[in-house]
C-alpha cells in the first residue's frame, strides 16, 4: 500500500509549490507560512516546542524563526519567570499576513475536497489523523537515533552477500594456487627432457688439480732432457 503515502507526498509537494508562489509577496518562501500560521494560532508558544509541534529539526526551526523575526512577522520575548524560555508572538504585520494565509487555506480546502461528500470528507480526515499518529511514532523513534527493522534486514542482506562473494574469491584463489603449484612441482625428468641438452661442465677438485700439475711438471722435464747441449 505504498501508493497511499505517495499520494499524500504528491499533495504536500503541490501545496508547497503553490504556497511558495502565492506567498512570495509576504516573504514567506520555503514553508515559512506554516511557522507563521502555527504562531498566530498559538501565540506565546515556547520556541523550544515549535520543532516538535511542526515535526521539523531544531536547526531548521531556529533558522525559520530567525527569518520571521528579521522580516518583522514574529517577535521572541523572554518568559516572565524563565529568561531562557523564550516565547513566540506574532506582530501586527504577521497577523495581517496570517489573514491572507487563512483565505488561501479556505480556498485550497474547497478546491482539494471538490467532489467529496461531507461524510467522505469526515472519513478522510479521520483516516489521515490515524495515519499521522502512526507516522509520528516512527518519527520520534528515528529522531532519537533508532533504526527501524527494515534497516537491520538490509544490512544483514549486505553482510550475507559480502560473505558469499568472499567465499567465491577464496575458492577462486585456492584453485589458481593449486594450478600454479602443479606446474612448479612437475617431475624433474620431464622438465629435463623438454629442455635443451645441458652443456657438459667439468667440476675441478683439489685431487684433479694436483694430478694435472704433476703431469705438467713431468712433461716439462722430458722436454728439457731432449734439448741439445
């Protein structure tokens, strides 16, 4: 049933694109109208609770509030009893912009729900509310560093695939090593027959050298005796 979330995401993208164009003169690009709407409907809300209420990251909420404050649409005031706990209030300019946002919201509701009966609209709202509760549970879990079950299954499949690939590599290397060893360990006779005849080289020893020296000396004396006086 992944088509359900795809439809919801498509609706959200279309609505965001329309808002970015129609709220441009209010300097409310990139979803800033959502923050302003929330603040106008909940004046005095602690700034620290805005990310959780709007389901956004704290860094993103901090940048958005700073942008709205720079544009003069909201103001952050310190709480009477807690200086660190700043509260967010809309300015008169922000309230005026919110009236325009309200008109856009009413028109978008009528346009998007065109063709649905009141009973169907109520049923759709109830189902979307229940879907949101389910998504919020996962959102809070992931925001706290949790991993949903499918991630563990994904990594387990990766580990199994890597293990199989490693086994295949080991077997391939073993086969190549066995082939190389078989070529190196061939019988010496077979290698000798296949090779060219080796040149005969005499290995001189001490005894052979002494015998040849004695023979050479004898031949020298005989030649001297045959010389005439």
